[in-house]
C-alpha cells in the first residue's frame, strides 16, 4: 500500500508530467513546431535528449509513456449475482397472463 509521502510524491510527479503534456498538446493543437526554452528545459530534466530535434507529436508520446507508471489502475471486482430458481411451469411461455 502506498504511504502518504509516496502518494504525495506520485501526485506531484504526475502533475508535473501532466502540465508538460498539456503544454505540448496546446502547441500541437495550434500547429506550433518550435518549443519554448522553458519547455525544452523541462523535457531535458525529464531525460529527453535534444528535444528541439524531436517533433511535438513524438514528444507527446514520450511524456505520455513517462506518465503511465504513475497512474493507478483500479481493479473492479465483479460480484456474481445469484440467479433465482425459476419454476419451469412459469417459464415455458404458455401465454397465460
């Protein structure tokens, strides 16, 4: 189970990646092809070498891939519904109303 500090660190990392991803998506949406200096610096700090030579859609994919380990997968347990026993006399479809 995640400790409180671990969860806080996970959320902080996820928020930072999400901000970078949002900025990249906005640049892509407005057909911009050049990164701002601050954004390029943030990408270098994430470990992206020479972000100026990588197309923005590829940068989006890289940052999205970095984000995946921080996302929580919620497993939903499906409960079995108990089936009612049906009396065969009433399920034959005899048309009696």
